[in-house]
C-alpha cells in the first residue's frame, strides 16, 4: 500500500547562505539532491548564495552571477555555461576551467574572423549569428566607459561614479616559460580572446595542431589532460579510461560549434561559433 507524503504549508521564500559549505564532498552531493527535491515539493522560492559553481549549476533554475557587487549575468545554468556574457562569467562557470587564448585578427567580407594565435598559428572563426565585429566592439567600448565619461548620461544627471563598475576582469592565460612582463605584453596586444571549453579540445591522430602531454589526471570515467604547444597550455577532458604518458606527442583540434569569441578590451562576448585551424 502506498503511503502519501504530505508537507505542511511552508514559507513562500527560503533564503540560504552557503548551507553546505562545512560538509564533506560526499554529503554535499547527497544534500544537493535533497535540496533539489525539497524545492520541487514545497513550491517555495529558494534564494541560494554560494561560491561553489557546481552547486549553482546543479541546483539553480536561474543563476544570478555577481562580481564586485555588479550583476554579470542572470540566466538559466546552461545558458550561462554555453553563452556567457563576458570573460568573468566564462571563467567562473565550468570545471575544469575554460581555456582562454589571446588572438589578433580581423573580420573578412564573408563574415569570417581570421585570427592569429599562439604567436604564429592561423585559424578562422565563424560566428553563429550575423554580426559586424568592428561595430559591436565600438559599441561595447562606449558601454564599458565610466559614467562620468559619457556626456549624454551626464547631461541627464546620471553621473554617479561607481568604481567597481569600471574594474574589468583580466583573463588568465596558461603559459610555460613566459614571465609576467611577456604575458602582460601579449595581453595588451590581443584584440580578441578565444574561449575553448575543455570538452572542445578533441585529441585524435589527424588533428591539425600538435603538442605534448604536460600532465594527465585520470579520474575513472574521464581524464583531464594538459597539452603544451610551445609556451602555451590547453586543458582538455577526454571521456573514458584513457591513459596518457607525460611528454608524449598528441594531435588535436578545437572542435564543435560552441567556441566563444570575446572582445579583449571590454571583456564582453562577441559571438559563439566554430573555429577551423589553417
């Protein structure tokens, strides 16, 4: 005989401030499952504060991502993951973290963006949507100016200065053998930042790029691999029990239709799309 479980009327809104932070990893996973069920069964609104992006991705129906007190993006978890609004959001969400690659280049007449990256390698980024890159960058440059530098807003009395709004996120480029001065110079030269999720680093014998295994961390159902290409590192995730020998040569591609292109100055995402190596 089935026993019906009923819940007494509860609060319409529940506020939780990092409720699982002091639990061990196994219990934290179990409690995330329980909280998800509780949310559905009570019908209450949960406002859940956490610095753990895994909790945010697995529990939220919508994520409100804040940095320095400024709202960065408010959207469903997979929207935040697949189409982050800016570099900060892209970096914060995802484990292992997204790869950032500094690039220079320009958009051609057919809409494709021809890019130079890793010092001398060439590739073509094709936007998923029709976009004028130069025009968009010009608009973003204005939007990210401090309020006091926008005459039209100053005339309307909107001249409140908020220092935290003008602090741009600086992407972390994984490198080997480059000092801080060289990395900063590379960052200053970059017009674009390419964002590549680890699962888009596809290792196979016919790959267009060659590198060597810098580290390999098998975890049963997946292996996290770091590949060295000259002075640069890329992180990839290979599903299945694959073992890699450190120092071994591998070939790989940056595959899929969810490569991201960011404006390096404003940090805002320009478009998602595909990337073909030349």
